């Protein structure tokens, strides 16, 4: 059974170690990550972020017993176990499989995870074009054609992340 755990980010390694001691390596942890290019002092810096901030997914057969879950609530680094995950197993599994399908060769979530449509407005959230608004003209496997102001250009998809403009 999958469960969602909220952790203290600084104590994630302590949690993993303590969890291994309690579970006997009969578990799977999944933390979807994303890599961004941020501008810092006129240079680009790669930064890694957890897609769900300080939440992670954990799977073990033992989670079907709620008494067992309550005992693990006191592990190092655990803020709490999210309730109601027993009823949402199919949704959690679907989300995790979608994340894994859209991972690149380094295990980071790529833009294909997000629902991207042509002729819509987006804003760059990483790279040298950070915070620029553009219209997506054409979507290809590894490249996108965009319109920034009155300039049309083609850029590589893997180097930039962008988000939709909400109107």
C-alpha cells in the first residue's frame, strides 16, 4: 500500500536510515524531482527541487495495518503521515506511474509531464528567459517554436521549464 509522508527536508537522510531499521528494507520510496536552470549573478545554475516539496511516497505491504502506521509516525524527520491514502491507492499509483513515464535519463521530471498545448501563453520559470511570457507556436519532441514579443525562435525543450499563464 502506498502512503504519503510529510518530512522535515533537513532530516530526510535520518528518516531513510531510521525507516530501513524499522522495515527491514521491504519498502520503496519515491520522490519526484525536477531540475531547473536559474539565473544567479549573470550565470546559469542548475537547481534540483522536489516536485511535491517536503512530501514523498512510500510503499510497503505493512501499511495496510493502521496500527503499524501509527508507530512509524514517531520516526526521525516525520511530520505526519497523510490520512486517507487507503481509499486513493489507484490515484496515487496513476500519479506515480505518470511521473516515472515522464522522467528523463537522470530521473528528473521533464516538461512532458505537464499538459502543454499549442497557441497558448506560457511563462518561462527557468533558464536565461526566466519570467518571460511567450506564445507556444509549435511543439516538437525536443524543440519548441515560441513567439516572445514579436520575435519567433526555436529552443530546446529540455533546457527550460515553463508554466501556463492563468487568466
